[in-house]
C-alpha cells in the first residue's frame, strides 16, 4: 500500500501542471563540512628539483581460505595516478659544507644526495575500474561504518608508485637542477666559479 502511494505521488509529480511540484522528490545536495583546522606549520628548507607523474593499475584480491570467491572475497581493479617529488635538503648545511675563498670569487658547496618525497595520489585521475565482492562482503557493507573501504588499495598503489620512483632518474634530475639553480644564484652574486658536490 505504501509503495503504491509513493509510486502515485511520483507519477503526479511528473505529470503535474503546477510548477515546482515535480521537484518534491528531486535530489538536493548540501555541504555541511566544517571549517578546515590548521594542525601544524613546518618551515621548508629543501629544494624540490624534480617531480615525476606515475600511473599504475592495481589488481588487489583478498580471499578467504576455505570459501569460494562468490561467498567471501573481494577483487578490485584500480587505476591510480600520482606524483613523487625529489628534493635536496638545504636546511642542515653548516660552515664546513660551504667553502668560500678569501676574495669571494670561488665557492664550493657540499650537499647531501637528493631524496624522494612520499607518493601523492591524485583523486581526480584515479578511479576504480571494477570491484567484485562476495555475498558475505556485500552483507557486511550494510552494517559497516565504512563500506567498500579502499584504503588498502590506495596504500598498495602508493607503494607501487614509490617503487617506480626509486627506479627512475628523479633523484639524478633533482641534483642536476639543484646544481643549475645554485650556480645561477651564486654567479648573480659575483662568484666566478661555483662547484656543487653531492654526498
């Protein structure tokens, strides 16, 4: 009886000649998000000399040992896009790392090797291609505060992107670009010869 009444009201809403009545069962979106809170501020003392964009297709499967996949198990196919930056830490240099001759025409800088930052996934370019779930998993989502949780997939995607960054030339490119930046900066200050060494 209730279902019949709701169907009748929806039909009246579609066919009603009165303006605005059709919006009675329409969707309405509200943003009730509170203000963002600043948790901490960090002074950055590093130069990011290079950044790389990566993409990986994650095929993540989680099965129960003694149950078929149709009953218990999940498999997610996820296209993840993200970036990794490579930087040189400049904030911990001391007097021994920067040597300048007496007439201030020659400078030698000893810098640490470039390091990789943490992978950052791009939600605008990342998406799930398919997600298969067993019957028990689907039932569990009905009673879960966080149904179809994809944090494990995101962690796996970030891990693969981080590994790809390690085998790329990002750190070498960062050191090269940092050298060019420091040489240009010091030559603009009057230094005729600038040597930048890493390690």
